[in-house]
């Protein structure tokens, strides 16, 4: 009798936090995993319905953006458990593409976790990995997601980071920050204006100019900074892009608390420094029930990330 490795996956027990490069069990989504082909893997995922970040939505829906973190954790498991990559090897995301073909799969009742299986293919070329797959909830393909990631030898990573930090500090000091100034005294926008309930999850301040929002970085945030970073993590950058898009979408008739992220195509150029002011630039175009936003992160006169997001009305 042949056992289906996907059907055999369990959802009851989370893996230890260190398995997915986390400290707190609260931030762990992976419960089980298996190799299902030469370059194919299945990862069981469970996101708690009361997660302080990924369940902090005004609307009764699980947050599709939680799957970017789920796919990241899946890749951490794969590279360490199956590909013999040494733990602690530095990495960076280069690009992310996602679509949500079945938004109804993310509907929430407030007490049931978001639970499903990531089926993913991982291909490697030297130190670069391409990861592509689907998040399956029941029989529904809830999301397709792909991203590119590069691993660095520790010495090379330190050299790159030292150089980038020195250049960004010089550029910021010479007035190349785009005029945003420091953000220590900047207050966050109202949570409901970006689809949140908890003010602690708001990562942008009021616009400093039309379509330009300063990033707010709280190094004590329990989800974004659950482990040590020497740069702003991609999860916070993506959230800043989404919040900036939601803030701007109201002008196109899309209310923040009634919209979900359903598509994204994002490129990440270089690391974004924690201690240098940065801004999110956004322009939106609307059509009935949806908004497309062109988004970018600028720091010290450098465009460090850019792309497009699509926001769809939950009840158009």
C-alpha cells in the first residue's frame, strides 16, 4: 500500500521555532513537511486565528499576505532539512510574485485557523534559488507564489553590508533621503485607514507629500523583528507598500477595511537600512471593485524596492 506523503502531513504540532529561523512559537506556521519529488516539497501550514499581526484585520478574512511569511518558512525548512544548507547562512529575497485565484479560501470565522499545504518546487543555480508553488486550502488553490532568493557566504555578506551601510549613511547625511527627515516624532496613521485594528501594526506615517509615506520601524515589534536583522525585513517593506496603497486607494473609492491584496509583483534591489529614513511612494489607478498601485521604497536617494500591488474589494 502506497502512502500519499501529502495526505500524511499533520497539522497538530508546530515545528520548533529554530527550524524556521524564529524565536517565538507564536511566529511559527510550519507543522510538518515532506519531499514529494526530486525538487518538490509539501509543507503543512497553520496560522492562528488570533495571531497579533496576521489576524489583525478589520474584515472577517485571513490575511493572504501571511502566506509570504509561510512560504519563507517553507523555504527555510527545505534548504536546511533537504538541501544541506548550513544554518545561519545569510540570504536575501530578490523578487516576489503572487496571485490569489480563490479569495474565498481565506474567509475567516474568528476561531478557525488558516490551514493548508504549500506545494513548492525549489531549483538551485549556484547560490541562487527559485521557489514556486501553490498554497492549497482543502481542494482550493488559494494562492500561487514564487520568489527568488540568494544565499551569501558569511564573509561576503559582511563585506556587502558594511559597504552598503557606509554608503547609505553618507548619502543620507548629504541630504539624499528625499526630504523625509527623521521619523522618531512621526505618528502612525489611524489603523482603520490601512485596514488594521492594532496601532502597533501600522508601519507608515501621514504623507509627507502627495503619495509619499514615511516608514515607521519598531525594532521591538514581535512579528517583524522576531529575530535579529541588520536591515528592514522584506515582510515590513511589503506591509508598508500595502498600507500606503490602502491609504491611497480611498481616493479611488476602495475602503481599506473592505479590501484584500490579491496580486503582487515586487522587486528588491538592495538591503534597506534600519536607521536611515525611508519613504514609500505610491500611485493608484482604480476600476470597479479593484485598485492597482505602483509602489516603491526610496532611501537616501536610492530606489531600493518597487513593484505593483492589486487590491480587490471583498464584497464588490
